[in-house]
C-alpha cells in the first residue's frame, strides 16, 4: 500500500514520519496534489554508507567535536 502525505503534514509531523520510515514504511509526499518526492528507508544491503572510523573503540564514551577537530588539526600540522 502506498502512503501519500502532504508536504505540510510532513513538516508538522516530521518526527512521526521519521519513526515510521525507521520501521520500514515509505511515503510519497505531494504538494498541490502532485507528487514531489518519496521518502524510503535506506537499503542496508546497498553498501552506500561506510564506517570510516569508530571513535568508541578508542574513547568508550565517544569524543566531542571540539576534541576531534583539535586532533585532526594536529594531524594536518595546523594549530
């Protein structure tokens, strides 16, 4: 079954639709009765996303953006 929603409805209830997409549902978004785009869950098997580095392996609780930038700048020789 196709789920058709209005653009205004999407804007007003984005969190609800995000939750539904995370559960596997898809939506066609319309504006003035014309489809403008489709929201679909990502295909986990298409290898689009790649983990470059997982900082939790080095820092159990993660790392702040400030600390990360400082370390990257040090690697690049910038202060």
